[in-house]
C-alpha cells in the first residue's frame, strides 16, 4: 500500500454545540474550539473533525444544512472559521468538516425554489413525485420513523422524498447539474485550507429506482430503508466522480460514513484508488440492531465485540485503512456500551481504549472519550433532545413496554449520551459554559472531568496520552501503523488479543474483558512491556495471568 500523509495521524471528533462555549449562551462555538486547540495539541491530536457548523435550523442538530457557504451564527462567523483553520495549521493540525450532501434543509434556497416551481430546474434537485390514487410512491420508512414522503409545501398532490427528517429533503444525485453545485462547494472549502471531509450518510445518495414497495415489516405498513439500499446499484459512479473532481486534486483526506457496503466493493471504497481515504468500521456499532426498534435490540457481549472487530480487520486486510472508533455523535458512550453493565471502571475504560486504539487503521477519539465520559441517567423523556430517541421511545411503548423500560432503552442507546457537554471541570456548567447549557450536563461531571484527571498519570486521560505517545513512538509507529494484524486465541472467552507484525518486530496487545483474572498462553517470550493499565504484568514463561480488566502491550522477543 502506498503510504499517505494521513496514515500515521490521530483523529478527534468535536461536536461543536457541546464542546466549549465562549460567550455564555449555552451553546458551544468556534471561538470555544479555538481556545482549546492547545489542549488538543498537547493530547497528541493531528486531525479534528467538526460536526456541522453550517447555517441550519437545527432540526437534526445541523445535519439539515440551509446554506453550505455560511457558518451558523450560533457557532460564530466565517472569520472565526478562517481563524480556526489558520490556528490549527500553526499547531500542525488539520480541520475536517462534515460533508452532508445526501440531503439539505427544507430552508435551503434550492428547496424553496423547487417549491415555487416543481417542474423547473430546481425541482429536479430533489425527488418530487405525485401520489397516485392517494397512494404514496413507495412504502419506505424513514430513519427517524414514518414514511419517507412528505407533502410538498404549496402543492396538493406532490410529495418530496426524505429518508431522514421531513426537514431534510433528499438531493437528486442523478441530476448532473446538482452534482456540479456540490463539487463547486467542496472545492471552495478545500481551497480555504481544509484538510478534508467526513462524508455523512453517503451510501444513501444512490436510490434504487424506480420507486417501489417492499414487504412491510411493522404494523405501520412500512418497510426498512435498508431494503432499498440493498438493491441500489451504481453509487460508485457518483463517488468516483466526486473523488476525481474534489479530493484527489487537493490531496485531501476523506472518510466515509458507510453502511450496507457490499463485500466485493470494499477495495473500491478504500483501496489504492478508493473513493475515500478511509471509512469508519461500524461492525460493532450495528451489532444487535433490530429493524423492529431498540426494544428488540440485543446487547453486545465482549466476545461479540471481539468477533466484530476481528471480522472487520480481516475484511480489509492490507489493502486499505479503516477508521476505528468506540463512539461518535450518533452513538451512546462506548464504555457504557461495550463494557457490561455494572463493570464500568477506570481500569475497564483503559482496557477498552487499548484494544481499539492499536488496531490497524486510523484511531479516532470522540470528545470526552479521553476522560471516560459515560451515558447519562434519565428521569423523564422530557429531558431528551434527540429526535430518534423520541421515536424509539414511542415504538417501545407501542410494543407494550412500560415507561420506565422504554426510558431505560433511551439511556442505553440514545444519541444525547454523546451530546451532553464536555466535562472540563467540576464547577458550574462543568466548565463548558457560564450560562445555561443547551443540553443538561451529565450529573457525574463532579467526579468525571478533565481538571481532575489532567495531572494524574493514572487517570483515564493520562492513559490516553500514553496510548497516543506509544502509537507515535518512532520505535513502534511503523509496526502499529502499517504492521499486519493477526488474532491470537480468538476463541478464548472474554479475552481479546491480537498481534501487530512489522518486518522485524511483533507487538502483542491483550485485554481481559472480565473482572476475574485469567491465565492464557503467550505466542512467544516477552521482550519488553510497552504499556499496561494496572500496576504489574504477571508473565511466567509461556503464560501470562491477566488481572481483571487488565490490558497489556508487549513487544515480543525476536526469534533467534
């Protein structure tokens, strides 16, 4: 694989609304991010992805864009954005923006013009169809519940497609004029000095046409949108064109949010001349998901987690780079999801961090993950902002669950868990704001916050710094970046272990996914212990005894 400038980087995702508020209005902003750049540099971050900051009515927290060329006043100004790009560049960090082009906002000028004249040029920027005999064009269910069709404002029998929120009309990528508008916008941002883009929901840009029904899978008579995605063919034509017209000429980094990709298409997505530089590994994220709703989802076990990770690594092999995560803005906190309930502790948080961070691929940290932020306990659904959580709550109640049971599902799976404000300190507003935060701070901020951990080398934060330093250490970075991935003791219960093999170096990464110790064989003699999350490593000849939730990183002795 040809080495690229981004291969050895550490990436960090910021949810701007919840990161740092500079003006006391309770909403995080660009000046708040600028004020924390030194913190991120000190942590060891190279790439910073910002969730959307474009002008938006925030029906879906900025993923409904009303103007791709403007910064929403809640976050600041274009001058603030230019300053952020420049200040990050001075510190050797690149800024990545969210590229949301499957849909825009119903308040975008394109959609307003389409409403004024559906048969005009802007009408073809969207999917606008007639209802025939009162029947919608198809029975797909939107990601947020309900049909994907909504009546076009000002027109009695015309409907527009929205696979997400009704305020997010889907863009018609079959229209070359629309694609030209998108490429022009992307290049405008890259010319400003962006390092690249994260592409939101990008697999959805290709629809299986003509529209048709699939068998209903709920009482609402609708079907999962995944039926359509499974049948859609030809998304690569759009993605390849966008790569060639935008990312490639700028040597930009691109990472795709890709679900439902077909196995044989993986090299096309992230191979030598892939559509993207990288794509997120969602194998663990989607595990246990049910089309019926959260109430039918299955909790992931440590063994399930290991199998998902190993399968993803095997699929990609050495032809491309995955982007590895345990959480993001759309998911619950990783430590609350992948560590069994009741066993979340500083030790188990560090162990989980070790196991994902040293995989082959690009490691990503989501804001607050580096201090071990957790899911929030809820007293009422009225505390919840996330639109998908409200829909899932109703689905669970309709299925017969009690209010308490339905609320617990929102606690476990809701997106608000990742969107509560960053816990900078134990003071009022957790140091996020001196006003009233837009979303309630997790009450555990008095115990879990950066200030309490920053100078403590044994803290979760201290451990993440050590992980990053190890990953970047010139003695080991080649192996930990480009080295082969090889599972070890893959069938061992509650053990996750793998080797990273370089040309002349083998590093063993092991994690005990249980509170009880376990003794397991080693693949070779211990050379040097590079990292552990506990006080001691108990290696005796060909065996090692791991304490509860212990993680170890060991350089094995070279064979004679």
